[in-house]
């Protein structure tokens, strides 16, 4: 039997038991520590996402103002144009998150203000606002928070005075045999078709047609490059500031075009005829691109239209790795020389192995100039982003 005094002494003992108190405090502290860690991670991720979205709205506002000023777009289409630019720029960062992409489309608005001056000139002011909800990690859910809002706003103006900055671009595209492999997109135009597979370093063809059919990587590449060239044409509809050339390469340079005004020569002489075969050696096309851009003849060609200063750009794409490691070294040496000469290099690794990815990461002018595309939509987004960034450099709008 426990007396009243014994009960009192038991309660006093429990209150003095520090081990029990520590356990209670620890139990109470764990959710707080977990939530704090989750919030710290998400706040950091949100800062990065804010910066990415700001760049996207900057490009969208400028591209929309440019299109309105040169007549390639109307105010009625400004909303769709801005939305396409924002989602295109962000596709490389949202990594196929359909919910975030749809939320971004719904959360993007463009407001256009049109004014006319006494001399009959027209100017446009474009404001692009964009936002979406970023999912948070599981630790932050402890606080009852499921998303964080990411938002940005940009303004660009066009006017009667438009200053253009010229550019010359070499586009070097890998057309090796592995470009015959499938993407993840079903080709609904065919019921069955010839398909290929790899075994080690070798490419083989199935003995019989396979079903379903998938869009091959070489076809996806043609579509992706087309989006880049379309944007250059939109920014320079009269082909006065943009010169382009294409290089199709495998184990050697298979075909190429000379730098020419606009994009027609590149499309006709290289892009339309892309046909996958051969090995992978990136040194020769990279050297050709570098030599063409830095030749005195290119500066002279730009000067014929009054372009004394122009941006030099190389776009290098591959889906594989060089057959010889020595080609990696030669390619990197050319990349270093090009960057030293002021050439801006964009690189795109399309479903490429690690060695190929590492080469292109090192070759790119900066980390933001490197794109890793693991599916067809990523590839299209990468080339669309390059086109948007090149167009942004091309057109400097002043009030």
C-alpha cells in the first residue's frame, strides 16, 4: 500500500528525473529541427528558381517588344508569344514537371501599352508577369506548407529608334549512327517501322519492323534546330544582322554550309539533309566552326552592311562520346582558343553518356550555356532557349 507521503515523494522524484525531461524536450524539438532544415533547403531552391524565372521574363518581354516593333507579331498575339517564351526558357529547369509547367502557363500575363508620337512613330511597352507554385520537400510539410510561390516581372520598351547588334553563328550537329535510336515520343504516323538498338559500342538494326514507332533522335534534332532558326528569323526578318552556317558531322565533317545572311542556306544545305550514320569525332567540326567565325573574311562580310561589331557564336551538339579520347583533348583546346577570342559557345548533350556530357560541360562558355537533354522535349527547349538568348543579344531596344 502506498501512503499519501509516499505518493508525494514519487512525484518529487519524477520531477527531478532529468533523463525524462530531456526525452520530452527532444521529442518536442525534432519536428522543429526537421521543419527548419526543410525550410532552409526550400528557401535556397526558391532563390534559384526566382533568378531563373527572372531571366525568362526578361527574355519574354524583350522578344515580345521586338516582335511588336518589327511587325512580326500583333498586340493580340503578345500574350501567347510571352507565355511561349517564358515556358520555353523554363522547360530546361522544370524538368518535365507537368503541374508546374501548366501553372506557369496559367500564371503568365503580358500587358502591352502602345503609344504614337508626333512624327508618326509607334512605341510599345511590354510588361510580363509570371508565377507558379514550387513544390516543397517533405520536411517542410511538417509546418503545413506544400508549395512556395515563385514570381518575376519584367518590362521592355521598343520605340522608333532601334539599335541592332549583329551576330554570326555556326551550328555543329552530331549525325552519327546513334542518332537513329528512338526518342521517348511515339510516331503516330506509322504503325510499324525499322528500328535500331545498341550492344556495347555497336549499333544494330532489328531484323523485322517494330511497333510502336518512335520519333528518331535525328528527326527530333531537325525540329529542335528549326525552333532556333525561326527565332533568329523573327528577330532579323530582313536578314541584315544575322549570318548562320551549319556543320553536320560524325567521324568527320560530312557536310557544311558557308556563313551566309539569314538562315535559308543553313536550312537547305545542312539541316534538311541530316541523315544519321558514322562514328563520333568532334574535333574537326569544332575547328571548322572556330576558323570560320574568326576569319577576316567574316568580319569583312559583316562590315558590308555596316556591322563593325558582331557576336560570334558556336552551338555544338552531340548524343555520344568521341571514338578516340585524343579528340576530346583537341576539341577542348579549340574551345579554349575560341573562348579566348571572344566566341560564345553553347553546348547540348542529347541523351549522351557521361564522357560526352563532361566534354560539352567543359567546352561551354559558362554552366548556363550547357544543356543536358534526356528526351525530345528537353532538346527542343534547349535550342529554343539558345535562340531566345541569341535574339536577346541581337536586339538592343532603346526608347
